[in-house]
C-alpha cells in the first residue's frame, strides 16, 4: 500500500506541523517515508508545500509525479486548487474553506468555492473558526489533519493521534490535549 500526499498552504498556517505528525506516525508504524518540502517565502505569507510519500515498500523518489497524488491537504483553498494538476484521478482534496487573501488579485470567495465544488471528492470546512470555537486558534491545522485521518488508509486515526501526542509532548499536556481535541473535531467532520 502507498499514499502520496501534497500538503499546501501559506507560511505560518502549520503545514509542516501536519507533515511532522504524519511522519512521526509513519516512522512509529514502520512505514517507509520520503518527504520533500518547498518552503517558499513562508515568513512573508508565501506558498508552503510538501510532498509526503508513504509506502509499505521501498520509495525511490521524494517527489510525487504530476497526476499521481492520492490526496491534497490544504490550509488554504487557492493553494488546494494550485496543486490540482498533481492530483490523481479519483484523488481527494481536504481543505480549509476560508481564504487567506495575501495577494492583490486574489480570486473571489465565490469563484474559489465554485471551483472546489466542481471537483470530485472534496471535504472542506472553516477550520479556522472551528479551532477558535474549540479554544485553540492555532489548532486549525490539526482539525484539517483530523479531516484527512479516516481517508489516509495507510495510517489509522489512532496512530496519528498518538503521534500528535509525541510531537507536542514537550509543550505540555494542555497543548497535547488541545490539539487532540481539534484533531478529533476534524475526524468527526468527515466520518
């Protein structure tokens, strides 16, 4: 079994934290992992993207070929659409529905939603608002990871939840529990 995932967003949204949790879960499960990151201009709100490849057999490249990604996990809807050429037929998009308008000619909200709605296999939610309501404004990325968890196939939600605990452990139990709460909220959105 294999899983090729494009993670995308804007600098500061937590895309690399999602990659770290998935990577930790894969390592603990003995799953082969390759990752390639493109940080862009993350400190200035630029594109952040990561190729994450998971497999129970050997992986020869850390880059996902065009049209072969099984899933796009995006913290920003325009960034999800940016990587559509990477998505395999029948692939899935898990995305925030809330735009982060960081350029002058940013498309309208309606145009973005229409384009997303035209794609098959899309799960979207206003993860930023949900995270604030859950008491963890920085937990939007963990809600998105939770939304993807039941669709990954190669890893279980429990493996991801456990990895999340290990990754955030150094920040204390309150931070771990707050992020798990967000993860579980996301999981319920796509069950």
